[in-house]
């Protein structure tokens, strides 16, 4: 393999990995909930914890750190006793929020359609599986 071919492969690999990582971060189950909750203004940790059903304190902490590291959240510590910590969206995250709002709206509009499609698929798969002794997918 020539040196120039290796450089192109390395460049594609270096660009692809961060893109996949970024998409994984922002499209994660908890990340979307955090970004949507923080879109309404600065929000405290306990408010996020109450707002996002099912998230543990540890998972919330890890996701907040990840989103802050990615430049999507700003963590502000107010010098009070006890310390008051708030999270707010960065301008980059506000732009992402607009896309997430569209995605969430799409999911809400098509939730019943997807449920029906899954039921039809499962019924057809079960029916096909019952008719063939060794059905393969």
C-alpha cells in the first residue's frame, strides 16, 4: 500500500470516528432528555433528576460531564452555601435542540404507526416460523 493511500485512510478514519462519537453522544437516550430539559433555561441537577424519568444520579452525572465536555452544556457554580449548580445550553446545543424537537415531534406523530408495523411484522414472522420447520432470518 502506498504512503499516500495510507494518509487518505487515516484521514477518513480520523474524521469518521469523532463523527460517530458525536452522534452517539447527542443521540443517546439520556442526552436527548437532558438537552430538551435544559432548553427552557438554566436547570439544576435535582430538577434534571426529577424531569428525566428513570435516570440514576450516576448516569445523569456522567451524561452531564460528557455533554459539558462536548461543548453542549455550560455548568455554572454559584458561590452559595450549599453550592448552587446550574446547567444551560450553549449556542451550539440550541441549534441541536431545534433538530431534536423535530425528531421528537416525528416520533410522537408516528409512534402508533411504528407500534402497528411492529405488531404486523411480529405476526407475519410468527406465522412464517410456524409454517417452516427451520425458518432463518
